[in-house]
C-alpha cells in the first residue's frame, strides 16, 4: 500500500463588511477574508495538503490568483477539482485534520456543519474530516483580529 501525507497552510487578512467563509460554511461576522477567491483558508489549506501529498505543487499553481476565472470563486469548486486530481491517480483520502486559528467569532457552533460540507464536497464520510478551532490568546495577527489562518494535514492511500 502506498501511503502519503500532505501538509497545508493558508492565511488571509480580514476586512470589514466582507463575507467570512470557512470550510465551505458562511459564518456570521463583521469581517471577512480579503482574497481573490472567497478566501476560505480552511479549504485552501486542505487543497495544499492534498496537492502536497501527491507532489503536485500548491493551490496557486493550479488556480493562480492572476486568473480572472477564479475571481470570487467558491472554494468548494477548487476542492472538488483537487480531489479529482487525487482520485484520478488512484488515491483515496484516508483522513483530513484541519485547524482554523482566529480570535473571534467562536467557531464551535459551525464545526459539525463544516465537517459535513467538506465531506460531501470531497465525496468521503464526515468521520474522516476533523475541523478544530483555536484562538491565539490575543497574540499575533489572528489575536489582533487582523487575519485568519488554517493548517491542514491529510493522509491519502493507494492500494
């Protein structure tokens, strides 16, 4: 069995009055991500982790932010395309573990929905998707509410 691990990271600045989309779910907040796409840092980190596991580069290589085709795009579309790359090479997603770091809002009420949305998008079961949220105890850009970051680790297997 061929087993591979991938790691991903993404960060976006926050701006007043923008939509906040995390792990495919719109979260009520006064700020949202400043980005070329919808700015979903969780999905972007997961995409990078999946691409990294197969040594396919990163999300910017497949979906450059200089391409107007991706302006404002729903990141779930990008994740589906990345999963197609994974599945077309004979790999299955064993599990995904993603941590979102931001001071507020509290994300716990949204985590179960995030897991379901991601699982459906990737055509896997929700028990293979872990989403965690943390603050940075008011330290750093996340703690000052200037931005949000996400870290992801994935395991893919080929039989």
